[in-house]
C-alpha cells in the first residue's frame, strides 16, 4: 500500500524537474475546469434563506420584493423607475446567458483540458513533456468519447451530491481515476472507464481524502497569497495524484483487471 509521504515526495520531485511546464499546465487546467487558483476543493452549502450584512442586519429572501427591500436599506432609497427594473431584468438575463456559456465551455473545452493535464502529469513522471500535451485530448481522434465520458462523470457526481453532499464527495473520489484512465485510453467505453476507476479506488477513497487534507496548510497559505498556489501548490498536488494513478495502474496489472 502506498504512503502519502512516498507519493508526495515522488510527485514533488517530478514537478520540480519540469517546473515551468508544470506550473503553466496547472494554471490552464484550473482556469478552464473551474478549479481554484487559491488551491483546495471548495464545497459550498447554499441552504440559507437570509444573508447578513457587515452591520449585522438580516435580510429575509423568502418573501416577495426582497431585492427592493435590500436596496432600500442599503442605499436609503427605493428604486421605482421602470428603467431600474429593466436594468435588473437584463442583468439577470446576462447572468443566465454567461452561466450557460460557462457550462458549455466546461463540457466541451474544460473537461478535455483536464484530461490533457492528467496525461501531462503522467508523462511528467518519467520525462519532460511540453505544455502542448494538455491539448492531446483534442488531437486524440476520440474527442466525442472524451467529452461524453467526462460529462457523465460530472453528472453522476452532481446527482449523488444532491443526497446531502457526502455521497457526492465519495463518488468524486471513486471516479478520481477517470481522467487518467481516459488520458491513456481515450477510446475506451465509458462503462469500462468507470468500472476500472471504481476498482482502483476500492479501499483507497479515505486514504486519498486524507492525502488531499495533507495539502490543507498549502491551501490556506495560498488563500493568503495566491502566488503560492499558482507557482507551487496546484502543480505539486497534480503531480502527487498522478503518482497515485501510476501506483493504482501497477496494482491493476498485478491483479489482472487490466491488461
């Protein structure tokens, strides 16, 4: 069984050997996949019906006219004009449009770059791949399959997250190996990809979660100074989890469920 210290040491060594390329790839992956440049995994719980401002006043959003009430307290005057309401309406429409565009970019570009990043860090263990490796998913000849499998991974995790969040976190670790498997086998059937990922992570989900937590100090430092995450934490983490995949792949060959 692997140890955190071993995987992190190997990941760090591989990262530092090809430092600039690792940093650039990690930044590109974070920008297009919705990852945080400050490091860490962000779980957000939007279960509140009110918000509290910096003065301690609570605004209840469970009744009609909540926006007007908030603006009246915040600005000291109630906006009555039709122009104001039209501006608010157009702002809402643009937020929806931009959100939809973001989802499309995530599905058709971000997920493919995530796979390319996984491939880069796999190759980086034994060589010095170039930044262009992150584009390999687009050039693989299996772009459609990559988009479909990665979309299903996100969909499954999202649906499981509806069950009090915890099942979604478990599924996220169960499917953690999907981008790595697909990076080396872009034409593989999605059932086989998910099956192999589940087998690889069987009995390892908690250990992988604890390894994620071992980066907590770096994430906190990155929250204070984003440059730390940009130039160290993100590529260090990516290189470490690529080492986990390589270990799991070796184990899978030994156990015979991949050939």
